């Protein structure tokens, strides 16, 4: 059924004028001029085809037609307020659905989510594997993607767009070590590939096992290097892609998403 267009702003002005029985005091409440209140009331009367106020020696009075609809109008405004609070409560909830590559979760994101939850015990996470998960279908709040930028989404980069060659500890002096290639790497496939693996995390594990060397995102390698599981073979080099936190604008503007993004991008 087609809904009737409601002049909500004029109805809000009518409610204020009816409570105060004064255009001047209604104008003060609404931060407009008394003339603007009068214009809204006249426009509403034209739309409804009724007179809402009459002037008497004692001041403004509501007509019978105005009185007949006032209680229902105020009840409607209460429903509007409840609806807004319900929508805000959804945005302010402590449930996060996040799409993140498994290797990045294990090497970087996991411990940071744990730290955030330690400070916010009511937080609950639902993790979705994959960089291409659809925000609508998966009902995502946030995603981590290895990309050249946020694309059409809102986003902020994590770390620098750098890659780093790593290998097993103690083998940095060896020459002609074979290359471990991972799906989506997009670079280095023309070299002598000893092993192909699904992602950069498995490339790190294969390098740590001595199966060769791997060019992986520098941010991903930090924890492995700090734990002595692999060692860098040279210095980080610039590359096109980095890890990005991304979301469509409606999710990006949520208070809960802002809070988590701020924590994950803190120095």
C-alpha cells in the first residue's frame, strides 16, 4: 500500500506550537523565527484543509480538529524516537563480523582483537574467511583486504605497502635458494618456483621449514621474524599492495567500527 506523504517538519512545528500555545516560544525551542513557525503552520493547514489555531483575547487556542489529532501525533513521534533508538542500538552493539585472510589473522590481527576485547569484555567477534566476501550477503562490519587501495569502499591502510623476502633461520648466506610462490602474489612467478601454496601465511611456514624463500607482505612477516621462525633476506622493498581495513560508508560511520579501527591503527 502506498504511504501518504507526511509533512514531518511541519508536524513537528505544530507539536511545539500546540505545547506552548505560542509561536514565539515554539520558535525559541526549534531555533527558528516566529515567522517561520507561522509559515509552517499555514502550510500544514493548507495541506490538511483545516484550521489548527485560533486567536482569542487570551492568546492562541487549538481548534477541535487540532485537538482530535494531537494525541495520535505525539504517540507517533514517540514511535519515531523508539525506532531511532533501536537503529542506534544496533550500530552501538558489541558484535563484529569481520572478513579477514586466515594468514593475516594469525600473524597480526588476532592478538590485536584479543587486546581490544580485554578492554571491552562485552565484545563478540564472528570471523569470515576470505578477502572478497560480500558485505551485504555476509552482513560484514569490516574487512581486511590485501589490495592497492580501498577501491569504492572507505578504508585505512595498515602498515606500509612493502614486501620482504624471508627464509629459514641460518640460511641467509646460501645462494640460489628456490622461490616459494603463493596464490595472489602476482610477483615473482617468473623465477624458479620450488613450491606453490594458497596464501602468504603458508609461504612463510614453507620458508621456515627450509623449502625455499618467500616474498611476503612485510607486515605479515613481522611476528614470524620477532619469534625467530624466519629471518629477513635483505631490506623491505616497496610494492603495490598493502593490507587495508575497509567497509562501505554506512558501516564505516558506525561508532563501534570507528572504535575498533582507531584501536587497530594506533601506533
